[in-house]
């Protein structure tokens, strides 16, 4: 069974840092665009950052210069390094993969279970 498993969330003071990780587990042959999204209470889920298999990245304006997305294709893992965290970064952070080729065929728009990030002022 293919799944995305996130880790690294927690409570941090404003100005602090956290690193999130998301590993794709299962028999997977190829992984497309990997990304991080977040959803704050009462708000819609929003894009944080994405990275394609070649390493090209895309960031939300609100996190540019503070967050860095990276991936290790061999480990099927995507990371999100978050620096200079602000209280408004508080949200549940979700990992996403747009397309994977697994032993049971292609999978589209796969989500992790989410990890809570809380930034105190």
C-alpha cells in the first residue's frame, strides 16, 4: 500500500525553525511533483511549496525567503525547512504528490495525514 507519511511538526516560538519530512512508502517506481500545503483553522488549504523531479521549485509569496523545499529522489522523501517562523504559519501541513507510478498502477493527487505546526508569539 502506497502512502505518504509526514513528520517533524511541533510547537516553536516565533523566529524559530522546524523541518518537516514526508516519505512515500510502498513499491513506487516514479514520483512526480512533491509539495507541501497547509490549512489553518477556518481557512482553505493553500499551497506552500512544490518541487518537481528535476528540482525546480515554486513557493507561495508568504513563505519566500523563509522556507526551503527539497527532495531526495532515492529516499522518496520531500523536506520543508521552515525558518523565521511566524504565528501566521500555524497550520496543519500536508504532503502531496501529484502523480506516482506504483506496482498497482498510477496514483494521482495523494495526500499525507498532516502534521501540526504551531508557532507561538
